C-alpha cells in the first residue's frame, strides 16, 4: 500500500481529526440554531393557492398566499384599500401599482369581495 513516514502519518491523522471536529462543530451549530427549513409539498402549495382570499379584509400575510403576490405588493394592496376604501369589484385591484393584466388573470379566481 502506501509507505508513509511517521511525520506523514501524523499529518494525515491530524487532518482527519480536524475534519471530523469541524464536521461535529458544524452539525452542533445547525442542530442548536432552531432553524427549521420547511418547503410545502406541491399538493400543500396548491391548497394554499386555491383558497379564496377576501381582498377587502385580508391582511398582508393572507394576500401573499395569492399567486404572484409578495410581501411588498401585499403591503401596497393594504395601503391602497386604506386610502381609497374597499374594492368594489375584483378588477379594482388592478389599480394597485404592480398588479397588471397578467397578475390579475392569475389571481382573479382566488379573490373575493366578501
């Protein structure tokens, strides 16, 4: 096999121990951080997206469940509603900056006024 000198064996052993120690430290940090990663399964995502959202009562979190609506756009929807009052028709949501025809087409089946 390999003929290593005592110094080479010591170096290889040190590197393996250092690698093992680093892996253990990393594992402990990740484990104790409390961060839980969760990605909804496709079926769960469809259920979330298929729920009807009342655009006159929904908060930012509920609005982000609509396809194509992120936190920033949800905030603009709430601000628009506070400034101009409740939406009178589904199409009125198109008056919010950032909601164009494509976005409206994506969400029109998932929104309600009541």
